[in-house]
């Protein structure tokens, strides 16, 4: 997977930081493959308004499938516990942080399959996925934390200020092991109300629903795909809070939306809100993942 170009399209200058919502930090593991037996792991941390009193570290552990509570250790460059400091006390409320965990080599003595857990070192580690050694590579299957019966896709967003009331929205789709049978279109909606589906008032301001094709039928387990929307010009008199929702729909087929992790009852994920106060605009990310 060509990781770095995708990640670099997510990391961007942030809108001016404003008041933060009480929320969470989502940890997403991703990787670059390096031949048949090596990979480089990276952690994407998505902050949704949390404030930290002190710095922390990102910790990742490997374990055998039958003994998930006991860390598996091997000498470098093999799989082993890794801890990398992060300056989270300085994070913005909508921070995206990418932490390089280093390279790992699956030698002959490494088990065929290892589960991975991780997160902030000061908190209980959560399951992130599993790595399996196979001929020709080490596939990664991301852990899916959501309910059964939903498509295993998690959605998050970031906003970039272009000046003069113009913003660019980038929506990341994290695949947690799903295999989709068609190419869905990504969509973005602006709304003035936080619940239900009411697009008319935002459309009257010139902020219309947007769509963009994807190659979702080719998404692999563990992939992250970023879709860019805009730029948009926020009109004079824009409401104090402008809510952003996104999802996937079958534009070429029956037009139905894909039910995936973290949506409302209209199969759209709440990404957050653009907040305008005192001549400044900032993005408040909603809690990311299925529990919202």
C-alpha cells in the first residue's frame, strides 16, 4: 500500500483552534510493506477535542492469537513492544498525529500470525488488528470495533483553511476488513441542524451536497482512502455552527447509501462542525468511530 502519499494528504494546516468538545482519540494502525517479510508500522491518532495535562507515548504490543493478554517479544528487528513519546499536551482540539513505530521483520522464528494492540501508553491498549505471514507478504487486517451487521468502514475528516473564508474538506475512509462489491461514490453534506437530514438551508447559502467517485471495489483490508471536497467559500452570515456529514452511496446503481460504522439513522457519519465566532473559523471534529 502506498501509505505516505495518502497520509500526507491528511496532514495539513489546521483552521484556527477554538473551543474543544469532550471526546476521544482514535488510534488507527497502518503500514508500508517492504518486501515479503518486512513492514514499517505507523499509528494515526485522531483527536476529537480532548485536552491533555501532560505528554504521553504511543505504545504498540504484539501477542499470540491464543494469548492476547501476554505480549510477544523478539529481538529487533523482529516484532516487539514499542513505545514512542508524543507531545500531546500541545495538541490542537482536532489534531491528526502520525507516529512512526519503526520497521519489523518476520523471521523464520516469528509466529505465522500475531495480533496487535496499542494506543496511548497511559490508557488500556485496544485491539488494532492482526498480521499474518503469507507467501509474498504480510497482510494486515484492521480490527473493527463496531456492531455486527454494519459495513466495516470508519470515516473521519479534516479541514484546511485557504484564507478569505475558503475551506477544503478531506474525508478519510478507514477500511477495517471490508470487501465491497462495487465502486461507491463518497458524499459530503452541510447542515445547519445537528440531527435529522435537512439540506435545504445550507443549500440556500450555496453550500450544496457534493459527491466524488471512489474505487471502493478495490479497497483492501487495512486501507485508508482520502477523498477531497471543495474548496468551499463560506458565505457572509454563515451560521455559528455548520455541521458536516459524509458517507458512501451507489450513484451508478440504486442510489442507496452504504450502512457503515458510526452513522446516524440516515447512514451518514457526523464528521464535526465548522464553528465561526468573532471573525474566526475552526473545525471541531466529532468523536470518530462506531460509538456515536
